[in-house]
C-alpha cells in the first residue's frame, strides 16, 4: 500500500498563483489515498463479517433462539394468562385509524352472512344504559348493515332476522339495581325465556342521580354483588358479558353530567372487577369482562360529540370484539385466531409425524452402530456464505445421511406446526403504511450495494445476475406480503410484474437448457419436479393445506410441463440442428406460435378450462375451497409471461450464436443503439409507474397486466445488461437469497407470516421491530436448510438408473393414488 510520502510531492515554496494548482494536486492525492483506504476497509470489513458469521453459525443461533422462545411462550401462557379470549376482551391497541389489534391474536372482521350463520336461532340481549344501547346498534349493524338507530330513548328495542331466526334485544336498565336482578332471576328460573347471550353494563346513571357520592358507590357494590350470583348461574347456560365503563371527555360534558368524571368511572370499574373476579365462590365467575372497548375509547373519546357517548368507530370495535368472542370457535375463520381451540391432528398429520419419528429412530440406530459413511464435506465459501462445489463430484448420500436429512426436515416441520397450527406463538393482523413497505426496501438496497462483487462472466443474464434478480425480487415480495401492501394498488401492480418476471425466467431458463443441452430424459424431468414440489407436498400433509394453496408452485410446475412438451414434441429442434440449416428456426417459431394459440384458447374459454381442471384427479390438485376459480385467476393473470421468456431466450441465443452481441466488458450494442434502447427502457419504466399509480381498481389493471408486463421486464433486462460495467458486477447479497428464493416464498406462509398468510407471526410480543428481526432471521435460516435438505434427498429419491427410476415412479403413482382416494372419501379437515 502506498504511503502518504510516496503519493504526495514535496511542497515547494508557495508563491502567488502557483499555490492553487499545488493545493489541488495535494487534495486529489489525499482523495485518491482515502478512496483506496475506504475500498480496503470495505473489503476487510465485509470479509470479517462473513468469516465469523457463517450460515452454519447462523443456524445454530436460530435453533437456540427457537428453543428459548418456546420456553418463553409456554411460561407466558401458563403463568401470565394465555387465554386468547381473555386477550381479545381485555387488551389491544390501534394499528391505525379504526384498525384494532387485540393483544396476541387476530380479530376477524365479520360480515352479515357470517354473523347470521353463527347466531342463527339464538337470542342475544343487551341490558343497560344509553352506552350499552350504542353497543347494541353497532352489533346489530354487523348483522344488518342497513339498520338505523331509530329506537326511542329510555325504552326497550327489538331486532329480528326472520331468515336466520335471530333475535337481538335491548332492554333499558340504566342502573345495576333490583330491577336488573329480578330480570336475571327470571332468566335463571325459566329456561324458555333464557337468552343465549347476555351483555350488561351500567354505572353512569348511578353517578349522575347521586352526584357521585361515596354512598352510591357502596350501594352499587352491594347491588352488583347480589347480581353477580345470578349472572354466574346464568353463565352456566349462556354467554354472559359485563361491559366495563368507558372513559368520558369531561370538557365536553353538559352541566347535568359534570359529576360523571373519569375518576368516578375508574372507581366503579374497580368495584366491578373486585366483585366479578371474586373467588369467594367455589370456582371463579364465568362472567366475562369486556374491557377492550374501554381501552380503545381512551384514545378516541376526544372525538365524542357530547363527551359521554363514544364515536361510532370505537363502538364498532366493541361490537366486533363481541362477535369474535361469540363466533370464532364455531366458524373458525383463518384470520380470527382469538378464542379458537386447537383442532386435533388428522390422520395424515399423524402418519407424517410417525414417518419423521421413524426416520429419527433409524438414524439413531445407525449412529449407535457406527455407520459413518458420509459425503465428503463441502467447504463453505466465506465471501458468499454459500457452499463451494468441490472439484470432484461428491459421493452419493449413504443411508445415515438420508435419514439425517429426514430428521432435520421433521424438526423443521415441527416448527412449522407450532408456528401456524398449535396455540404456542402469537399472531397479529397486517396493517399497511407507506413506511412499513418503503423503509425496509431502502435497508435491503443498502445491503445489496454493500455486498457487490465482480461477476465471473459478463454475458447477458449470466447465472450470478439471474440469481441476483430472483433474490431482490423475492425480498421485495416478502416485504410486500408482511406489510400488507396489496391494499395499495400501485405497489400491487409493480409486484405483479415481479411475479410475471419469475415466470419469464422460468420460460427463459428451461428453454435455454433444452435448446442448448437437448436433455429430455426422465431423470432431468423428475429432478426438476422433485425440487419444485418436495417442500409443498410435505406442507400439504403437515399443515393440512391443499396443493393449490401454494399457488406459485403449481403454476411453475404446470408451465415446466408445458415447456417440456413444447420442446420435446416432434420435431425436436435444438441449436446443433439449426447449425446445419437456418430453416429450423422457422420450426421453433411455429412451435411457439402453436403454444401461443394454445394459451389464447384456454384464456378465452374459461368454461372449458374449468371443466378440464375439475376432472379427477386434477380437481384434487387445483381446487381451492371446492372451486377452480383461484387456479384460473392465477394462470390467466400471467399467461403470456412464460412464452415471452421463451421467445426472448430464442432471440438472444440466436444473436449470441451469430456473434451480434458484444458480451465483453463493453456495451452490448453499438453506442447509438445502446443509448436509444436505454432511453426507451427508462421511459417505459416511468410510463408504467405513472400508469400503475393511476389505477383505480385491481380488476381494471389486471386486465391490462398480461399484455404490458413484458415491456417492464424487457426494460429492466436492457438497463441491467446494455452497459458493460453493469453486467460485470452483481450483488452477492441478493444472489444468495436468489438461490433459495423458492424456499423463501413457500416458507413465509407459516413461519414468517401467520394464519396461512393472513397475519404476522409474533415471537417477541410488545416489540414489533425486534419481532420482525428475530422471526426473519429464523425464517431465512430455515429456508436455507430446507433448500439443502431438498437437494440431498433429490439425490436419493431420483436415481440415475432408468429402470430403478421407473420402479420408483410406479410406487409413487400407486401411493399417490391411494392418498387421493382416501382424501376423496375422507376430506382432509381438522379433527378427521
């Protein structure tokens, strides 16, 4: 390294105008030396990080973190009150305007038809003062959104839905006194008159009529103590809720309500908590306390019209909390984890557990017997955190390695189950803000730039670059999912382009392989299908989800089969065949045209499409909730992306063969053409962003998406590849994630997100930022391990010997047929 003396000339005597050039020379030399020091510090710092923080160490840390978190959450539920119903009714916070988040669980937003189904043939009674009447109206509006608040004040109000035989009544009882007690006694003595659900609450009238005297508070306690006995008896046969008093805005109260202060309300709430939670009975009271609405009102009471009654949005929170408490156990909405019991494992989940346990037993036996045939260890690449391929081919996996891989997979599947099927970890709903989406994007961009490397080659869409492309797209999609950014249409449309780009790469990659290699063998096909589907098939069994639920894997699987059929069908046209005659290029174009017509036929024949995929056994693979519509929507939305990728690969490979492109360190095309294409690409990027920002609805924009997404994809490819310097560098950070992009996409469903992608997994409650960091770290380590396991098992499951492979395929076909028949006769539902 040069020293300062070597690069800085001796400074002569400064005279007049000569001082400025010398000063500039000195400054330039210092900057040059500073730049070299910065580059050196950057390289050494990056290497130091990677030297000590390898992927192996990261996985050990993540395993330790999972074990600690399991202990923490188990202790929290055992000692800290782990009932999610209690969390729902008592605690929560606002995520944004009118979006209430209960502590530790997800609250479903019930629609009219769901509420009627849940409460069919039931009677719900609200008894109390004017604030309970408000809650009654909000509850009724969930059932009938057209209902107006037209009842008379200080009188009973009745609502009936004849179709569902549902009755919801409001009974005017402004005080907790003998009148309320007598009504409760009549319900406990007469079963025919007893309601199924009772919601009560009163205190403000007692404060108002007695000017907030201590005698009134004492009498309230006596009355409530007498009432509590009958409430507890009633709770043996009905759902009973006591609503704690909401705060008031004292500054806005009228003169005749000035005595209703928050201090008085807190005293009355303390009495209610003391009486209703009293343990002087042989068991604890079954009466449930609704305190969540009060907590929500603490933040919104300033918006009250009269200082006493709550804003409509806050009343709606209380009503929706009640609806979740009443209906979640019955309807079991996937995004309503509060108050849900855990279903017992079904037959296939039990069988999968036995399989993994059996593998563990065999592995232990082999280990004890000293069966130590291992593959030659693969040294880690410190710079890329990836494993280097050894110069010689690694030895095939022995039996012990195979069962070890199954054991590792079993442990990972246990974590999946605990995260999204067992009541161990918490869940929260998503809430989109611009900051939750764009700030993480900036972070990953900085990391991507920090880990920039020189490419091994400067070819267009070289392997390092395509891995980088998949990596940053996958990270954007992950941030999009966890932030709930699908609610923002411009972001949604840009992410739709990323999904199309994945399919574009599918067409590009498989076409290029078949065109150059001409390998249409069964071994190659089975390898691809296994690597695509192994994790999803295991998850379908362990997590009790249909195949179509993981929609991207069925999509790329079907498109691989279509590409294979297109290229393998007679006549097989490969690059070596076109070397003898250019006429074969027309044959390729004819094949692609035929594929295009095939796509258009299916795209404009929805009925035919649905009939084809509704035929057994396709229906078992592509139906979701008994309908093929989701599969139709996913396939149609990006129907041209794959053929665009195939066409691009064909044009590029032909131009490359004819040496039209300059794939060294210089520009891809001559200067004028390169500048023109770059200009058009930038313009198309900006134009698309403007168009996406002006989209009114997703439906409207999705109609245009299949036709214009390719323009955005091609624009990116040209911008990334036309300049030679752009092709000669890549981000090893993004490339690393690109190598496990499929596993990241699938694993996120259950161990990063929650409730089958509807919510967010909460490992560390009370600290959203720390929770995301920890859960992300574990999630990425798991995805990487699953990728290694898949590669290991692919070597064992897919033998190179043709006859052995055919025998295994036959066994798999018979086994799959048996599973399909069993699932047809006994639908995979929780508890079956």
